[in-house]
C-alpha cells in the first residue's frame, strides 16, 4: 500500500477515535455486541443504528419510509469481535436496529408490524426489537443475537436457453391483499434485491417465514451525454418490463410459494418468454399542432387493474419503442408529457464543472386509449392533449 494512503487512513482513524472519545456533556453512550444465534460467533462488520422510539411511533407502521432525519450516531459497523459503541447519544429510548447479510433484521415498524402477517408458529418466540434506554452521562449496554433467515435461489434465462445476466431480482410479499416489495433489511444499507450473475443465477437471503413471489425487472437504459459541454451522462429508460414467477408479466397469473423459518428454497427459476413478446413503437406528438414531444412516459397497462407492465421514454425526436409486450388487450398511456429544453450550467469558477439542467417549457395532459397486441405495432402516433386548465384559459382569452 502506498505511504500516503496509509497516512490518510491513520488520520481518518484518529479523527473518528477522537470523535467517539469526546462525548458531549448531557449525553450518554450505547455499547454492545452482536452475535449470530446459529453459530454463537460474533456478527462481524454488521450494520448497527439507533432509531428513536418516539420517531418510530410518530412515523407509524403505515408510513415506515417517512424520513425523520439521520439515525442518531449514524450507522456503525461492528468490529471483528462483534462490538459497537455509540457516543454522544441524546437521552431517550432507542431501538437497536442491526443488519447482517443472511440474518433477520427486525425494525420498529414496516414489515414486522404487518397486520396481514401470520402469528409466529406455536413454540416460537415473537419477533422482539432490541431497545435501550439512554441516560445523560451514563453508558447503556446491550447485546443482540441475530436469527438466520430463509433464502431463495434460482436462475433466470431467456427462452432460447441463454442466461439473463445483470437482471434485477426482487421478492414480494402480501400486505392487505396486495403484493409489496420485501426490501427492508432493517438499515439504510442493504435490501432484499439482487442482480443475476453472469450465469443468470441469484440468491436472496435474510427472509422471514411467509408467502413470497419472485419478480424480475428488465430495464434497458441508455446513458447519453446530457449536453455538448456537460461532463455527466443522463439515463434514458428505453424499455422496462416486469416478469413474475410462472414466467408471466401479469402479477395475477404469478405463482407464489411459502417459506419456512430458515428454509433454503432452491430452484425458483424464471424463463423470459422473449419469443412470445412484441414491439410497440411510434411517436408522441402535441394534438394542438402535431409537433413532436421530447419528454414523456409511454406505458402499457393491464385493462383490469391498470397496473403498468411495460414502459419507455421517448427520445429527443419524440419516438419511442417498447419491447417485450405480450399478446393481449391493454391500455396505452402517455403521462407527464412536456416540451423540455436542456441547457448547460457551469459552476466552480476557473476550474468549473458543467452539468445539464432541464427546463419544462410546456406541460400537456395525459392520453389513454385501448390497444390490442397480436404482433408488432409500428408507427403509432400518440397525440397528447392540452392540460384542461391550460385549455380553459386559452378558450377564455
């Protein structure tokens, strides 16, 4: 390792150590260890954070993702002996939220307080969220044991047999009769989603015992230069599609399964039926004068539940192309359509950085019309209307 890197690491370690050892008057500290219940070994490099009980109660189980500020003391990683120390913690009650790959991470709200969830099986203790009370000028100590969760693994392939690599895989569970992402592992670091490897394989761990559904997300994004002098790239979504277990783009046709506590569920494979899909393409225009629209979202949605199954963004000339649309009758929608203009913005004086900023010049109303897909559909023209408010103002003038 280069000498300057060693020096930099030493300085950073000294600063962090000084901060941890200089507790503010009137505050307390929290120390403890994290252990793996299945091995009794320390949970090394696990993530630990303190979550105020008051903030959790104010946020409520129905709004688990409401932001209430950064965690008190930040997010720490346990040492190689599983230990952690929070200093300068304001007095109060805190949940100790721990996350480690493959282990269950109970939170103060969210997935663990789901009324639709079954009760723990007979003989098994309920999920307990570790809690600690912090008093001024005192150190509270708490040890946390993590239970190993269940896991799902499988392979994603195209119907010609080739592996689908780099595809996002996600697990869903039911909440109030609706499938929702099971992507909270108990800390701001990590989630129950993975990308397939070069052979199309995936494995998702740290799951509770309940019913699940596997979803894959095919997302084709072009990274384009934002402006003639911009140093950044801007992502444009060319096409996206969800496929569910059972090799279907329709969630109501998907095949769920139940996981037992600590179960290793293998063989949850998905085949992407590419040969059965079609392409829908065309151009988005303004109904008032026929000019092309350079900013919008074009969506293919189910006629019954209105759920979007595929979508795309038009390019700068208003053209779009949605790949992987299965046969069927749908709703074709254009939403958030506008005339937009990008321009370069420079900041930083002599050694300036240039980035691209987008300005909305004119906003249009949404378009929705039925569409029947039996093969490729090219050359569609989708005229978006004026917004109702704008149209009313124009008529009154």
